[in-house]
């Protein structure tokens, strides 16, 4: 495992302008979707992330050819040689479950190991499996190995999700895109990344409507061809960079973003007293005044406040004046940043779904450990505001979702290096 760590000299204001990278949670399902096409796709604005490289290893192991050409990723899915994903590749990345729907959609057969929980707690896939079974899939689970077949063509189904699961919505869209009937997903996830996946699939010849709403309709088509597609900007990375500006009392212009995807996050930063201005594809944030606490911040499915931004705002609120309360409604174990933030002097009590943060005016540098992707990012931005030196180890978690985070932050005034 990578032993590198980040060294951060805190106490410097973030200021400048930065272009936001392409969205991890859009490019991952789109990479799986490329398996459905019998041609070559070119994905522009593709971020260089370890999760993207893991996905390319899975695609290659199935017989695809992947080629990175600057920030364009080219995938040739002309012929597939296998329907099984090796266990060690499945273990590298939680979200590889989304390959299930794509492999079934193209090859009607799929075999993959599905490891249990991850850093955020158990990651059940019951909603994925019940949706795929409604499409006619035969799935056996034995000792963590899923063996699935999709006999005949998909003739459509009406599938009501018990939870608006992002991954389950994506898996059903992928399995239903090629077929002859109409599939309706009710209580579908509404995240912008779902609409981006539908955008790519429709560019490949699929017939999907209602994406972004709670009812997604997929009319099966006979085959899909490759396409050229631009990945949407990463709204969680944008929120993280805004957090860096907010916590250091700085100012930042973000470019290449879609403000309309971020309303609940923008309103959270406004509640802390930051000044925000949004234009077509840019957001300006400045934190000239002392940050204010947020009485209650609840995470919920889109368009509610995103769970992925929760650790980021937790870090920011450690510097706000007053008492903030965060309620985490999506994942069971997503307050892991709290213990590490306390090492920097933060006053946070986390119990079950609720965390209470007493904002102080000082954080001081310490050695910290990233426990998962977004908790790691939260420690980095807290380190920017802490006096002295903060180190963050287990940087590999952060590299899953942030492209060279130290280079991004250095470009807007941070003193940070990776050793
Ligand atoms: C996606 O995960 C994102 N990952 C996550 O981002 C994000 O936190 C999450 O959506 C919620 O927005 C990718 O897109 C690759 P879910 P996913 O299925 O699809 C429960 C990050 O930091 N559930 O919407 O796994 C589940 O336990 C990552 O970038 C079931 O009970 O999320 C969770 O409590 C972390 N049964 C809730 O639903 C199921 O079959 C939301 O999960 C599926 C999910």
C-alpha cells in the first residue's frame, strides 16, 4: 500500500482560480456503460483517478482496449473475451458493482465476487439484485460470489426502488438499455450523475427519458455504438475546494462547474456566511467574515445536501462561531473524520446519526490518518487552516477521488507537498 503522506503548512489563505476536474461518480458508471457498445468511445474531461485506473483494469480484463490521451480516455469495447471480473479487481473498488448491469446487458452472463462492507459501513446490494431480477436476471449468491444470467432479451418491467439508490438506478439502466421492452424505474435516484450516464447512453443510441427525475424510462434498443462524450464536472470536488477557501478565510473562483447541480451545497456555504456569486459555468466564493455555525445540516438523496459533502462541511464548521449539528441520513459510519479532526483541536461529538460541532477559532497541526475518501479530504482542508504542520497519511484514499490534490491546492496558494 502507498506509504506517502501529505505535509500541510497551515495558516495561509486560499485564493485564485481553478478549473474543477471531471466527476468520478459519473465517469465510473459511464466506463461500465462503454461495455454495452460494440465500438469505440472517447470520454473527454476524464479525471486521472485511481478508481478510473481500476475501472480500466476491469475493462481490459474483460477484453476491452483502454487508452489515455491527455484528459480523453478512449475505450474500444468491440469484442469482449470474458464475463467474469477477477476478485482482486473487485476488491480494489466498491463501486465496481455497477459493472454487473453492463456485463449482463452485453453478454447476458456475469460472474463477480462482491466483497461486503467498506469504510462507510456495509454496502448492501439488495436493491440492485431485486431490480435486476425484475428484468429477468437469474442471480445466485454463494460465499460472496454472484453468478448471474439474463436469459433471452429484456422485455421491460416496472421497478419500484425501496430507496433512491444511485448504484441500483445505474445498474438497472445499464441492464435494460439493450432489449425490446420498456422499463420504468420508480423512486429512481435523481443525482446529476444519473443524467450524465443517460446522456452518454443516449449518445450511443439508447432511448432513455426522465433521467434526473424520480421516474426513469428506458426503451430497449437492439444495439449500441460508441460515442464521444464530455464528463460532467465533479460537484463534490467543487464543494471541497470551496471548503478550502471558506475554512482559510480566502476567496476562490471555480471554473468548469455547473452551479445548478449544487444548490443545496451552495446554500450550506451561504448559511456559514460566505459570499457566493454564480455565473454560467463558474462559482465565486469568499469568506471575509468569521464563519457562522449551521444549526442543523441534514444529508439526504439529491437534491438534498449530499452525504459526500458532509465530512467537508464538518471540517469547515470546526472554525465557525457557535454550535452546529449534522444529521447523516445516508450511511451508517460516515463520521469517521470527527476523531481525526479532534486531533487538530476540533470540538466534535458524534453519536449515531448526529454530530455536534462547537466551533472554535483555532486548530493546531497534528499527524492524522485518512480513513476514507471524503474524510481524508476533510483532514486536508482542516490542515490548511491549522497552525503549524499537519500530516495526512493513507493518501491512497484521497487519490481515489481527487486528481493530484496537492497540485490543485498549491495552485490556489496552499503550502502542501506529498512525501
Ligand atoms: C454513490 O454510492 C456514490 N458512489 C457515493 O459516493 C455516494 O455517497 C452515494 O452514491 C450517495 O450519494 C458512486 O457513485 C461511485 P447508494 P452508492 O446506492 O451507489 C443503501 C464518494 O465518496 N443501499 O445511493 O453505493 C446504502 O447502504 C462515494 O464518492 C441499500 O440499502 O450509494 C446507503 O445507505 C461514497 N441497498 C444508501 O442506500 C442497496 O442495494 C445510499 O446508497 C443499495 C444501497
